[in-house]
C-alpha cells in the first residue's frame, strides 16, 4: 500500500518581472489534497501575481507549475488572439 500522498499543485522557482521590478522571486509551494493554503504578505509582495501566474492571466518568466504531477502552460492572451484570428 502506497502511503505517500503527492501534491495536486506544485510551483517551482516561479519568477515574474515587470521591467526592473521582480514581483515573484523563485516562488515554491506544494498544495496537497484536502489542504487549504493561504497566501499572505504585505502590499506589493506578489500575492496577486502568484495567483495570476497559476490561473494563466500572466506568464511566469521562469519556473514551472505542475498539476497532478504534469507540467502545464496555459495559453496567453497573444496565443488566444492568434487562434481567434
């Protein structure tokens, strides 16, 4: 019997920069089944940028996001526009 539980969502070394400002600096976390994960921090700490990167609203400059152990990349707005045109 396998008692090891794998994370359902993982980020590794997520980086997002806006010009000279680094909004995410090598962000790592694991979210496990039935777990509640809180994202807290000061204003400007990168909380919204992290959520936007996970849901595909912004594309990280570096790093990876895995869902159920598989890397995924959501289509960015430029990709969606290319598909629609």
